[in-house]
C-alpha cells in the first residue's frame, strides 16, 4: 500500500469540514493504532512536546524501541547500503583521513552502519565505534556482535553524554526519536565531538513539532525540527556546516496537517570550529 496516496483523502477540502473531519480522524485513529505492517510507517497528530506525544499512545500499544520486537528489526541493513548512505560514507571516509578514530553512533540499533559501511571504507586499525540505544536494542546488538564483530571494535552505551570526547557523532535516522534536541545534548559536554554526521533528519522549513509514528511493532514520539532552530542551535555551539543533502525517498505524511507534512528529509556534515 502506498501510504502517500492512501493519505490524500485526509488532506482535501472535505476533510476540513468539522463533522466530516471528525469522522475521518476517528477512523484514521483506529487504523493507526491497529497498524502492524513493517513495510511502511504511519504518522498521527501534532503535539507541542515529547511528553504530549507519548501521552497520546494508548497503554495497550507498545511504545518506542525498547522491546524485543523492535530490537529484532533491520538485520538485513547490516549487509547493504542505500542511496542516501553514500554521502555519509563519503564524509566518514574524509573524517577518518583527518584522524578520526572514535565514532559515537546515536540510535545506531545493533550497529547497522558499522557493519554495512565496512564494505566501502577502510576502517582505521584503532577504530572504536560506540552505539547508543535503548536497553533491548543494546542487548540484541551485543549478542549479534559476538558472532559478527570479529575485530571487537563495536561497543554500546545508554547515555548520549558518553559522546563527550568522540571524534564523530554519527546519527542516521535517529535524532527524531530523542526527547531532547541534539544542541541541548551537546551543550554541556566537556569535549564536544569534532565532527557531526547526520542523516535522514526530518526538517520543516518553518515549524518544530512532535507527531507519533507507528513503525509496525510500536508507536514512537517523533520530532520534526524547524530548519532555523536545528541549524541555529548547532551554529551557536561552534559547528560549521560542511555539506547538506536531500533524501526525497523519505517523507512524513501527517494526515489532516498537510502544511506540516514533509516530502523529503535531509543530511548534514558539520565541523567544530577551532
């Protein structure tokens, strides 16, 4: 099912009529929380905060990635890359050439990028790659590493504060799940990472908001950030934008809110000014 096409009836003028819109929203709510397909994700609602988005998820629905079903996702991605990975591979290779050896991977699941990218990059002998994720995912990653990480370069952490002192903070499609902004996380670090390498970031040109995403195994609060807020927050910490790219294969359709829906995501490479 094409979720982009499927969402269009909610966006037309009829859906803006109060009575009809109420009926459509109730019907979509039932469909949203019953969704179990892994092939595509659904989005619902607009909220001012992570907590408000979290509170909208019924107690009977699994929430977030800290569960066995969500932890078992994405195994096939350890063996392949996608077109939007190539800018990340390019910049990571450049950062390695400049001496980067310590990568802190925010929301890297079981180490998806670590495994997939080694086919395309010569990893430094002294590489240390640390994934920060939720407990269920970290446990699954540690178990997977016993059989698949012969060099023993992969480790796991549960707090983004551990990124202090890393050479590269790497985040691919994960910043939107955090209850805090990246700038807020970096601000108190004694030694901020020299490089930021960020991919699949949902950025709206004008407005920040939270929605809820159903990934098939669970529902997750999901943060879309205004462009000025996202870039300005990092610039205020001394990060200089090196590159920016678009990923039109990713989109976020929020039914009943066409003005907030996204038709593409973005990637960024930053360097800390010296």
